[in-house]
């Protein structure tokens, strides 16, 4: 790239290798304070936390236990309720398969939601192959679970329910207190995927009716490859280990602990606990500004409930503009599209489809996710960029022309291909 | 995904974007695709009395390759007879733009759009003769 050889005039120059990062829901950069804390545990304090016979091991074990406390503190848990894993996908697998299998004598029915992350959907599908039955609840058009429908889905043989706290695509916050209470009343174990929630919403597991909760570090300015599962002690929840060999983590998850990663997650969660209120206020201002700027255009729709959502996520459909061409047009920003057009199947996002969004709106969606290092300049630039590119693509769009001519697109006979 | 330079050029600077008067007896319109599939192409051609395409315009809802395919064919169509236009194959479009396999359907759609526009002008001409 010849462009990268030139000195960038500004951060906003059309530098296609370093667009403005607005994809914090995919992953976050590691906070420099976190990285600094991790490094000594790779070189000097490299010991195995399971080594009991020398100071190398003791130092590592102390660091791991400090981090466990920090993770527990952010979510109102006891450190003994925190089990280290490799990330939220492993936590979800361990919670869902581990609890379903341990309690399968009670019943073999599982409830989850159609808009869950694949790391929940796929383990549930796997359990179906092993003889469990599953209900995938359709959310309301705003992305939220209807409590009455949830209640109605419970059967005498329902053993486990899994509902995420903050949705990764549309940012909506489910009412896990109400859902958890329903589970409690019916003796159903309740798992919550909170991968997208830490540092964004307050979590107090001391009060929440939740039995199992999944976390990861890399959505909260920690490193990739480390996560945790909360396993309630009172009343005690049992899970079957999915990884055997050594009996680490009280037998629930064997494998040498990745001290530096764990230290990173602990530090990331400490920073989140101390700074989240200030940070969220700032992010809400940026998010409101972005939304207001984009809403000056016609035919712009926010996907997911506007009230019950984290400000970090704005998932927006730009009607009559196709998602992939839009992504191509906005090279100056790094965002993700609800349209997986790189495959030949042209499947729009299953999450947006589950909300009942039309194919066109699902194809025309962009997820903007704002984070710790987003600036007001970034938002201003994004608004101007989106406006100019949407105008250009709509000028190109036969659907926009038809809309402007007052043609009802839903009544057109399309030649599907 | 990496796009070829030619796709990027057509996408950044699309040729012949616009609309012709669809009620003009010398204008043929072809609209193919469906919003549900993520692409819709509208191609309009204006044919003179000698059967030569004088003007071509397009509008496309779709990915960069779909936009580039339709932009390219508007360039190719001008000056050709409608029979020559009808003979354009998707493989020529795909080759010119170096489309990857997952984007071949964009060139197919562009070929379909040409055929639909030619069919429309032929239908209009037939109606004129019987009138």
C-alpha cells in the first residue's frame, strides 16, 4: 500500500489500513495499563500457579487469586465462584453442556432464545443431537424476551435456560432478574452469557437469580483467550467438567492456568469496576450524538429496543442501501455489517431476521460499537462519512428511486434468483 | 475481501448512473434480482431506428461487484446493436472484472438485465408494428 508509506495528515485521512475503530463489540484493544501488568508474568514471574514447592509457583498463584478477586468484585460474586476458562465460548459450553448433563436426570428440555450468540446456540444444538429437546424462543420485534412467552415455554422436564444479558449484535439488555425469578420458581437452572455486558451494565450476582454466568476479557479491554465462568455456591450448582486432566479449578476445568492472561483479565475488570460509570456517561453522549447525526437522513432504523440497550451499540439499517456496498463505501471506519454477503448464500443476520426485520433492512444494517478510545472527532467524521456515502449509494439504488416514486416494494413481483 | 482494481474503479466512479424515460417507445427496461437476495439491477437502453443502442443507464442495489458489473455493461452496450447486446455473456463480464467465484452471480445478473432490457424493447417494437 503506497498510502501507508506517506505520513498521515490526520487520523481521519483516507488510510484504509487504519480506519477509525468502531467495532468494540467484536473485540477491544487491550488497555495499555492491562498490557503493562501482564508482561512481567510472561518473563520474570513465569511460574506455574499449580507449583506448590517454590516461590515461582507461589507468586503466580498469588497473581491468579488477586485476579480472581477482581473478576468476582466486578460482578458481585465470591472469588470461589469464579472458574477460569479460555473465553466466553468455552464458558458457555461448560455451563450449558456441564449443567445439562449433570442434571439430565431431572429432565432433558432446554430453553434459550433465537438471538443468542452462536456460542450458546451451537452447544444447545449439540445437546439436541445427544437427546435433549430445546426451545428457541423468538424475541419481540424490539429484541427483548416476552416474560409470558418465556413462562409458557417452561415444561415439567425443563432443566436449563440460557439467556444473554447484552446482545452482541443489537446491544439490547434482557431482564435477567425477571427471567431468573421465573426460573427459580420452576426449579430451572439459569445460565446467562454476559460476554458483552461487563463494564457496560452493573452486575450483582449476590442479588441476581442467576446460577451460571459467562465472561470474557477481550470485550472489556483485556486480552483474548481468557474468560471465566461463574458457578453459584449457594445454592450450589454442579456442572460436569468438559476438560479433564489435572483437576485444576476444583475439577471443573483442567489445564495449566494462563497466568499472564488471567492477570490481564483481573486488571481489565478492576479498571472496568472503577471507571465504568464515568466511561458509560461519556459513551452515552457519543452514542446519542452519532444517532442524532445519522437520524437526519431518511429511512434510518435502529435495530433493537432504544431504551433497554447499552449505549455502546448502535445497530442501524439504512433502507434501500445494500450492506456490503455500504461497508465498501465506509472504508474510513471499521464497523461490521448484518449482511454476510461474502458467502454465496447471501444470508442476512439471523439476529435481525429473528426480530422480524425484512431481508432488505437486515441486509442494510451496520453495527457501530463505541468504546473507551472513541473520540468526538471520530463520531463527527463518521456522521459526515455516512451521510455522503448513503447519499451516493441511494443515488445508485433502484429501490430508493422506487420508494421516492411512491412504489410499495413489498407489492413488487421480484424475480428471485 | 479483496476487490480487483477494475471493480473498485467502477464502484468508486460508476459510469452511466441514471434513468431514461421508460415511456419512450425507444427505451427498453430490464429489472432483475430481488431485495431479499441482496441485489436488484435496473438497466435501461435507448435504441435508435437502426437498432443500435445510443444510450444506456443503470441503477443497482447490491454489492460492489454487482454495481461494477452493471456499470461495465452500460459502457459495453453503447454503440452495439440489440442483437450484439443480447449475445453478451456473463463470463465476459466476470473475466473483465476478475470476479471471484462467490461473485459470479453478479455477472449473471448483469447478463439477465441486458436480456430483459432487450426483450422489453423488442416487445415495444412488436407492439408498435401491430398497432
